[in-house]
C-alpha cells in the first residue's frame, strides 16, 4: 500500500428519527401489550463523509445531506421523519470542502455509497465539475435511474440526476489500498469502503450496509429501510469476514455513539 495516505472523517450534520427505521430489534424498540404506552425511541442519526488524500488522487466518499433538505425532501413525505435538526454552518459539505481548501472540481473521485438523500444530498455540487469522476455501483445506477417521477422513497433525482456517472461492478480497487466493496441489500447497489492505511490499519466504512453497532451484532439485526433482506444479511457477514481477516476498524453508517469515539476533521487517520 502507499505510505502516504491520509483520511479524514467529515461529520455533515445529524438527523433524528424513530429508531424503528434503523433497527428492527423487538427487545429494544417494539412494545409488548404490557408496554403498549411505551414511547418510541427518538434517536440521533449522524451523517458523515470521508475525504482521502492519496498520492494518486483526492477521493470523497458520499456527499451528506443538502442545505435545502426540508423543501427538497418535502415531496417525499420523509422530511418529518428524518429532520436534519442538529447541524452547524461549518458542517455542510460545501463548508467542509472550503475548510480542506478545495472546490468541488478539485476532487478527483466522488464515490457515492448509494444514492439515498442523506448520502448523495449535495452531490449536485458536482453537476458542472468536469474534472471529477463520479462513481457508484452499476446496480445502484440502474435502480436510481429506473423510475419515473421526483423520487422513489429516499432516492431523489434532484440530488444526482444532473451527474455523469462511472459505474463499477464487483469489488473494485479504485486506488491502491482503497477498495469499493459491493454490499447490497439496503438498496439495489449499496457499497462499503475499505481503506488500508499504513499506520492506522484497515478501516471499513459500511455506509447503510450497517447502520449501527446493534445492527452488526452478532447476531446482525435488520432495519426498517432494507430493499432486500437476504442480501442485507449477506452483506453484513461479508463485512464481518473482511474485518476479521484484516483486523479492521468498522465504521457504521449512522451510529451516534461511535462517531463520538472516532477522530473527526481536522484530525486524520494515516
């Protein structure tokens, strides 16, 4: 692997939602008839991007939530279920890029784990970025462009419809030491990101292949937003197998406790 890779985790604001969307664990979130007045668990759903400064290019993983989330998401009906209600000016992705000293067109690779509105929400910043190669999985591309209308659930075409994509199939080493893992189930073509760092070791960013530590288990616990449950469970076990072989740090997509324990920008992993 190259000896000069550095990686920053960029928090991009926190949504809140009912835990049931993220975790279908009857012992934690489902009430029994003896607990029929049990309140729903309203939890933080932090979002993040990953910036990799690599000898062969600058790569950004995901693009966070959009500034205009409330109006952009209103036609989906989901704006009331996932409000972005814990975010500061410096967290929006355009602000994060400025903190790093870059404009969108300075990024060599924008890789989108999948095209849901909280992972591709500011991807339209790259609509006119001719230098940047925008990447998603072929299955995700086919599904995300395969419907009519404004949205299909949390896929909002305004986020990504103006982009020109390169697509990948199968696990793909996009840069030396940086591998895109096919981990479908949450959506048609959700991917995870494996980065082999010289000092920090291997890190796996699961995106929504695994929402939270409780989702990972073992046993792995399903979620309310899953396109294909069988593929989802298989993807969790694929990540677990790779993590065990590489002694990887596994970073979950939306874990409000884990994000507090990780180093975030401006700190780096190397």
